[in-house]
C-alpha cells in the first residue's frame, strides 16, 4: 500500500536521530533520574493528547449522586459534601450529565424518612426523582493537619457504580447495576503530599482540596477526554 511506503520512507529518512532519541529515552527511564518510565516518556511527548473514551455514558435524565460511607471512615462530614458538590459541578461543566439532583433533595428525604439509610440505593434514587444513581462508596479516607507521611499525607479512596433507578422488576436484579459489570465498583482515588497538607493547614481545607482533586477523576469516567499531565489510561 502507498501508505506503508510513505511511512517506511519517513522512518528511514529519520532513522538515525529516531534511534538515538529512543535510546536516550530508555536510558533516562531506567536511570536514577527521579521519574518513573511512564512519567519520563510522557514528559517527552509520548501519549500526550491521546483521547480516552468514556467508560460509561450517563443518562440525560436526572442523576442522584449518593455518597455512601457505611463504615464511617470519613471523620470530617464536610469532606463528603465537598465531593458531592464538586462532582456535580464537574459533570455539568464537562457535559457528562445534564441534570444533577441537588443535595438538598436528599437532605429533605432524610428528614422526612429517618430510616432512609436502610432503603436500597435504587429505591432512594426513585424517591429523589432520579433516573440513575451515581453511587460512590468510601473505601478509605485520611485528612489530618499533622503530617506523618511526606508523600501520602492525606487521601480519599472510593469506588464508583451506576444504578438504574427505572428497573423495578425484582426478577431482573442484574439489570439494576448498569456499570461496571463486575461485583466491585470502579476504584478512584486522590492523595496529597505532606507539603500540600502543611500549606493548607486546616482539616477543612485539606478535605476540600481532596474533593477538588477527586471529583475530576470520577467525572472523567463518563466523558471523552485527552490525557492530562501525568495521567495514565485506566
């Protein structure tokens, strides 16, 4: 094919510098330069700008963001609200969702139904008027003003699932979970260094910064985007 010939010619015309460039990259990647191989290749332009497809497309109808912390790992309640707010704004901003049910709706349901926490995720979504529930479960959380780890001083690990509120047939339980297919949710996390924590000083500020970092990582699961700085494909 002519395309193959063109590519071959282009390769041979630049073969020597290309080989030298590749050798330099490999040398830097394995030497003690303080960067991982993937980071070094990214800095030199490999993979930058690559389009990553959405893992799942959310409905155009109302979506309820439901943050579940059943093991009570988050000892700073505002951190959960920060994440819900930031994620809702990011989904709308990136056009990954059109309608996000305001958190106040869930607060009102909790007041009207004290045992709301015992109801299923799909049922809560139905009560809130949603078509889908973006179900986020907290797996681990740390936010403290005292720095004990310079590299990983604060973090938040969650799993993400999408629930079909419109599926009410008990015989079709498998259709309630829309994404991901497996039993476990999609793991997403954000962390901060000791320097970041020391700069922000307060637990509230650290919690908010974690939400600001985590929300875009979750939102990117639901829309096409280009690889950013030091971002890798899942």
